[in-house]
C-alpha cells in the first residue's frame, strides 16, 4: 500500500516545473529553488514610484500613458492616437524624467 501512495505522490508532484512571474517594467531577479534556477521579474521601483506620484499629482492620463510607454521602450502610438500630453510623456519616459509633467495637470 505504501508503494502505491508513494507512486501517486510522485505523479502529483509538479514542483519540477519552472514558473515565471511577470510584472510591468520588470527588472530581472534570479531565484534558486531546490529544483533548479528560474528567473523572476520584479517591479522596477523607480517606475512604480514615478507613476504613483504622477497619478497623485493629478497629471493628465495621456501624459502618464506616454511616460509609461517611453519608459519601457514601447513603440510610440500611431499618429492619429497621439496628442501633446502623450508625446511629452513619451519623450520624458524615454529619458526617465518627468520634466514636462507639470504642464499637463488634468
């Protein structure tokens, strides 16, 4: 009986699979488990703090979305979907600053 239980336990053991956690604007961090090495993506603290500050300061959401896209090196939106706030945010995000944010209070 114990051999059967041992066999069932081994069949139900999924711990040998690698799992990944994905977060926006992630910086990579590695973790070693008893089953091997896997990569974990963690939130970039600068990105998170800046977005929270922009939201609390009441900055235009278009600026914030542009900043987020620029920060993580996304391609810019299509021309018909951009505006001045988005373009300024994208430029600032690409340079990892918020120099023009105060011009775009919502």
